[in-house]
């Protein structure tokens, strides 16, 4: 009888863990249905030994790829516009040097004090990270997933799940021809900024073929996701490395698949200040 009780408890826990996978499946499906998106983003990212906060409003179109960002904090009024037919982003710094700039979206100026590039706007980045580990989670949910229950943020009910990597570590990687830190991270669904700081590199292109660098075996040590129970979108994302907050993203005022006007991704659009 005791054996039967333990078996039933184990079976129940296993089924409960398996059911958490459905939240990830629904999340992936919901993100995949997005063609256009508007949102406000609160970001906290570990840069060096300090957390940098930014607050931005974003408009995103996936095909063809276009993104417009308006900075609320820390540089209020700064704007960035990138459209896929151009190689450079159009930037209004709303301050010194008091002229519009054309900047490389992968360059030092536009990436200063940021973990990500313009191409990571929206939810596709977190979708790709989850997809890269989903089969592993499906096989052993009890090992990797902690269900933190239903919580509220901004009056939105969310299912909160924490994905943990108990075997988090770094291993050696040999840089191949044509690769830099950003392309390596994208290929393996890792954090390019984490690779950058772990290897004390000056910038993402500070590698050459044959170099040996250290890369992590997952995006982070712990990854906490708040999934909106209505939209199935991951409106809060927290990443921890070495038991410290590494990244925090909170999405507000989300509008899925808005209809943008034909000139909304043009620098001369009436609401922009380029």
C-alpha cells in the first residue's frame, strides 16, 4: 500500500510537471502568430557590476523587418528607426551631437550599455531560446522546471515558471571562419553579452578564426518566465547568472498585430522627430 501511495504521488507530480510544458507550447504558438507588434518595455541589464535601466516604446514589423524605438529613459526623446532594405539604422539622439546619425545596428555606439541588438525586438528571441531546450524540458520536466504558481503584474494574471540548469557551466569553443561573438550566440541560442564578458573581449568582433573562447551551455543559469494566461505571451522575463540578476524585461501596453500605416516606418512620419 505504501509503495502504491508513493507511486501515485510520483505519477501525479510527473503529470503536473508535464502539464507545465503546455504553457511553453502555447507561448511558442502565440509568438509565432505575431506579424506586427507595439509595446512598452522596461529593461534592467547587468553591465559590468551595475544594473542599467531603460524604458522604451517599440513598433515592430517582422516582414519586411522594420523597427522603431522611442526612448523614455534614460535619454528621453532619442529615436531609432531601422528598415531591412537599409544597412544602417537612422538615429535621432535628441542631444549631442544634435544631428541625425546613420549607425551600424551591430556597432559600438548603438549597442552601448545594452545586451541586445535591434534585431532582438519583440518576443522571437525568447521563443528561440525556449525552442532550443524544449525537448530536453519535455523529457525531464521535474529536473529543469519549477512551477511558481499564478501571480499578478499590472493586473494581469500570469503563470510563472522557472527553468533551471543545475549543470550550468562554460566550455571551450573554437571560432570558425566568418564568425563573431554575435553570430556564435545566435547559432547556439546563447547570450552574446555573457560570452563577451566571460572572455574579457573588447567587443563582439574581437575574435578571429581559430581563437578558443568559453561559451555557456545554456542562455543562463536560471530563466524565470511570466506567461500571460490570456495571450500566452511571456510578458516578464528574468535571467540569472551566478545567482545574480543578469537580465529583466517587462512588457506593457502590448498590441498584437496592429495595422501600421504605409509610412509608419519612414523617418518623415509625422509623429517622429528625425
